[in-house]
C-alpha cells in the first residue's frame, strides 16, 4: 500500500510512546476529567444549527505556517464569542507547531469543551489529555489497530473523556461503529492524494447509524462548504485554517454557526 502523510507522523509518535516509561495502569485511578462534555455540546437537540468546533492551529504539514504568532487564549475567546460549541487545540509540536502551552492557555480562557487534537498512540496519551483538561481525545482509525482502538476508547471512558473517532471511508466507519463510538468525524481529505472530496464524505456519513453524532472535518473554507456538509446530514464541522487566517475570527465562526442543520437520508 502506498505510504500516506499520516504514516511518518504516526511513526514519530509511536517512537515517542516507546520511550515513555510511565505505567498507564498505575495512573488510571488518579486521572479523571469532570468538566463539560463534548458529546453533549454537539448533540444539543434544541439548536437548529450546525455546531462548530473551532480549531487553534498554527501550521500544517502540507501548507506550512497558517498563523505562526497567534494568541491561543485570545483566539479561544474570539471563538466563544462567535458561537463555537467547542474548541480543538493542536498539541503536536514537530508537525503542527502545537504545544501543551497552547492547550493550557485555551483551557484558562474558556469553559467550552476542548478536543486535544494530537496523534493518540498509547493509553498514556489518553490519560495525558484528561490531565490537561481536555474533554475529548482524537482516535484516528487509520492509524490504529482494532486492539488499540478498543483499549484507548475504554481508557477514555474510564477517565471521563469523550472520543472523537476519525474515519476516512466506509471500512473505517464500520470499525468505528463496531467500537461503539457515539462521536464520529469524517475526514474529507484523502490520505494519499490530499484531495478534499465532499461527495465521498457524504457517502461515508450515510453508512453511519442515525444516533451517532457526526463531524465533518477538513476542507471547510466557506459558508457554502458548511452548508453542503449540513445538507449531507453532518451535525457539526471542525474548522481550523479558515478561522486562524481570518482577521475577524469571531465573525467567521458566527457565519458558519448560523448554518441550519440538514437531515441525513
């Protein structure tokens, strides 16, 4: 199989995890998150609008710097003022220039649910997310075995975290459903070509049970993109680049958060 951009990043994090001497079982009883729920914030039935997860993102491996000198705390306040339902914070340093410091600044600036956006490859990564004050951890199906998915999902539940389980195609969606995931993100970007395919994402979402809360990820740069995702039935969108490049991020978030939710076929 042709290597993807994800492979090198995940291998870097697996090597990091191999050097981690902490015993996760010894930490489990003492690490628990008790703040607002990401899942609850995204499935709020009373709202007729698409939910927005606004991302704090300094750079990307494919596009380089997006906003090198952003103020993570101020950006979080802008996101909240614009009507974001939750915030995602990149903590991967080598590839996205994120950090635990960015996460801490955002956590101090808002009470919104936070996703720790990183490459989860060990149970300690899950526990670290809870200890940082994250309400949700990212599990990328393409990067993990079924055994790893099951373990990390279980550890997340035990320490009070939601898990955003990310998929790229129907096969991965089936694995996420078998896991029992209640929150599934569909990444519109192809892992090999980098192309964004809303039609493929719409096909994937139609394979998911109606009770699953769905998040459309990647390639959402305009209100039209969000409206298309809403028509496909997505409950929420995760947006980073468009917001961090905007001179008025609160207004950009407000525009996306004003899109009416659609219905899944």
